[in-house]
C-alpha cells in the first residue's frame, strides 16, 4: 500500500488550500453582485451600480452641491455651467448647461454615475445617456424633505452613507426648528416673482412654495399650472399679495421689483413689503436651502410687523 511521506503530505495540503482559494475566487462575481448599491431616484426609476461611484458627472448646480455635501466632491470629474459652490466646484471641467449637454464629452469622461436634473436637463439627452449604459440618477426635489432624502440616496450610490446622513440630519433639524417657530404665525399672502419680463412665478408644487409655507407664507398662485406659470400684471393686482419676493441675482435682479412701486394700492407696495432674497440659497435644491428658508422667514416676519401696524 502506498504511503505519503511528510513532504508529500505537505504538498497535498498546499494543493487543497489552493483549490479552496480558487473556488472562493470563482464565487466572487456572485458576492460582488450581492454588494451592488441601488436606490430609486426622484422620478421613481431604479439606479443600480456594481460598486460605489468613483467617477461622477453633475448636470445641475444643485446636484453639484448635493454631491459635495454628501462627501463625494472629490470624485466629481465634471459639471455643468453655474456649478460654482463650493469653491472647488467652480474649477471643474464643464459639460454643457441648461439648454444642451455635451454628450460626447460626458461619455469620454467614462462616468460610473451621472446626477441629472429631471426638469432642467434636456429629456432626450438624458435618455440617450441611459441608452448608452450610463447610470443616471435624476434629482427633482419638490419638497424640503426630498433634498435630505436626495443626500442620503447619493450617499448610498457613492459609498458616503455616514457623511450624507449627517448632512441630511442637519438639514431636517434646521427645517423642523423653523417649522415649530413659525407654525402659529399669522399667514402672509405672497407673490414670488421668478422673472419680470415675461412675468413668471412658481406654483404650489415647487420647492420655493414649500419654503413659503414653512415660514407662514401663502403662495397666491399655488393653484396654477404649470410649475412655473406666466401671469399677467392684472392677475397679480387682483391677487393683492401682502408681500412680493424675488431671488436676487446681483447682475440682473437687483431693482426688478421697482416696477411694482407704481401700484401704490397694492398691499405689498403700500406696506413696503418688496423683498430680495438670495436666489442661490432659495432656488437651488441643496443644503443651502436652509439659509434661504431662514432669510424668507425673516423677511416675512418684517411683513407681519408692518401688517400688524396697519390693522
């Protein structure tokens, strides 16, 4: 009968060990599949990655802010125009803007995740990216809590759960503080002016309207469609807002409310309630919305004081 020498037995054990290792390696693709990261975006579409994203392209300024706030800023390889916050974002290569995306450049960057804007990017170009196999997470926050949720879901896709959850928690706590503070304040009828020519506003489905409501404001055009409807001056006069707000853009918006001063019977004008707020804070669906909400709440408090003095 053949017997193993100690040396041959040692060699047999080594071969068995190598065989076991090979079997583990063969099973690794299955294990990797189990480690996929997957979330639903704001349109309800599922976005699944084989591993946390390492090369990310942002297609909107608010998406860029969300990515940096979620701790993934170092992995953003390009962004669209006006992605200027935080400071590092302003130095990123550009891949287009609101009207058109540079698809060729985006694909050449080999992103494993694109974060887009459902209503702000050209729909046909977003679909082309998806058809080319590029994972696209579409962000479309209409309510304040959705911004916090976006942070958490981006944290999952980028492997930054801890930092993203902390940012979302801070945002939710700040919003809840304002909600409790202003829940019992007297309502103020508000016209929010997006643009002066043509005269444009936002309806109740927009995030800005959610901010107004948080601060005790009542959007006088909440029931209109679409989400950013054009209105007439006569419609504004008939709605008789007690305050008029607009997002301030230093180069273009300063003074854009002056035309209303001719209508001295309009309550907002009679009371001096024409307010400019920081448009970047208020109009971008990122963590700085909390600063925007704090500013809106403060100016609506001024409006209340003036209304109380007239009653």
